[in-house]
């Protein structure tokens, strides 16, 4: 049955209240050394990053295998320069750079126990670095020539599992670097112009290279891109370091900072949520991780339990369901962390009243609830007799 009162309907439509998503903090641990940091997370929960060891003090590339997070496992990297795992896709393909491979980019099939990291080809055997890999296994990064300048490249996966290196177009400057790639093959990064070093740019799927319209005084990079073509990055400007989001429809948008004119946007998901790092007010030495959602940039430290002891100092990536990875400090120890959103039970609608939580309690949630209520969908069976939370199989005022 669907018995609801008219007065309840009116009150519900006018009761819109914004709410900020809060998070629980999971310590991902270390390899027993002083620090660890998570750099990326796949949608199915694989986390990668780097950590040092007490034996040598150098960084190793590591993985926490999902969906159930366990202890970090070293991939590769013992040496004087260490190693870093920078990205992972849902098939467990992990990419990064390793000193054990003479500072070359690597590909590691994380789902294969004991498999060695495979070196990706470089230009003339010089240094190379892999920054991202998409679902099709296309890897992007940079490779250095003997001149000492980096050039944006991609490695295309062949049928036999080998990779072919392809150099990306440039615009007459000294070099370039590719930082991220989305599911359709749109690549983002930075490119030098003849009169300007380091301009944020995209390499469209159709070819060529396009500088973004973000103002740059000395250097800038596009660091992340989602499947909608929204790009996140940063640029050094005359007024500070600007964290920006760019799309073809909006151009570059300054998403703000934490009050100190310096912010870097590092990751963006398919809901347009952005994470990154910014200096906090009153200091040029202390940084906190942030999340930008619904047009508001918020210090992640304000969105976790104040009694937890954690300070989240960097946020590097965010999944479509809102999980964030990065680094935090507790008791003076910097560890890799994962932040998991605490979903409000009433947050069931997005823009347009479409089902799905978005971190805001407003009329979109009410519209989504009403649609589900009259469709007798289980998500709308929220209350039992007396309005007490709990499903009872009836669709009535108790659910409202």
C-alpha cells in the first residue's frame, strides 16, 4: 500500500539540508620502515604506492591487493633511487618506475603471484616512467632522451602481452610528459611551448595535442582525467598554485584552496569529485589533503573523527564510490591510508533525482525516494511502525 499524507509531502519537499560526507580512516600500514604512501586505487579496491624498508631506507613499489585490503606486498625497487607504483587498473596491471630496472618504467601483473615486474621500453635506453594505465592496458608516461629532456609517450599492449612505445605529439618546446589516461584513450599531462615551459594539456583520442586554457606563469600539469573528459591538475600562477578542473564545456575552473593560495588537484572520479593537497592557513610547511565536491573544497582533516589522531596530509586518488587513498600522519608516523565515506541512510539521490548518494541532503534525495516509494522498491522501505528505522514490507508514512 502507498498511504501518505499531503502535509508530510509538502514538508518533505521543503526540507533540504546540505550535508558533507564524512570518512573513516584505514591505516594501510608500511613495510616496517618509516613511511608509506598510497598513490592510486582501482575501482575494485587494489591500492598501490610505495614504502621504505628499515634495512636500506629506500622506497619499494608496493601493492595492497583488493577487494579486501591486506598487508602491503613489495613489487620491485631496491636500490639507490627506489621505486614507485603509480597506477593500477581493475585487472591488476600495475605501472610505475623502478631503480632495479635502471630507472625504467615497469608493468607488473599484480594478479600473478611471484611474477616479476617487466621493463617497458624507453627511448634509446634512457630513463622512463609510467604514470597511468587504463582498462585496455594502455600505459602512459614519459621517456628521456640523451639530451636530458622528457617526452610524453604511451605503450600500446600487443596481443602477446608485449608493449610498443609510441611518442606523443609536441608543440615545438623542449619536451612533454603524459600523466593520466581515461577509458576511451584521452591522455592528459604537460607540454612545453616554444615560449612557455610546462603547460597543462590533453592529447585527444583523435590525435594531436591541445594546451588547456589554464593561466600559467611558470609551470603546470594536468594530473588526472575521468571518463567524462573532466581534467584535474595544477598551475603555478602569479597569485599562487591553482588547483583546477577543466572540461571542454566549462574551460578551466579554479576550485579554491585551504586559505593559503597553494593547492594541487591530483585525482578526479566519474562523479566529478576531486582530491588533492593544499597548504593550510598560516604556514608554508603544513599541507592537508582535500576533497572538492558539489563546488566546495574541504579539508579532509575536518571530515574524519577528530579523536582519531590522524592528520591526512595528502589525497592522491578517489574511486567512483568515494574511497580516497593517500597519506596520513599519526603519532608522528606517515602511513598510507584509505578513507571510506560514511554514507547517510537518507542520501539516496543525485542531481535530477536519479538514485545514488552524492553527499548532499536535498530535494534530489526526496525525488529519488518518492520514485522508489511508488515503485515499491526495497530502498524506499525505510521505516516500521512508529517511524522507527527498519523495513517492514509496507510502503506508508512510516517510511517517510
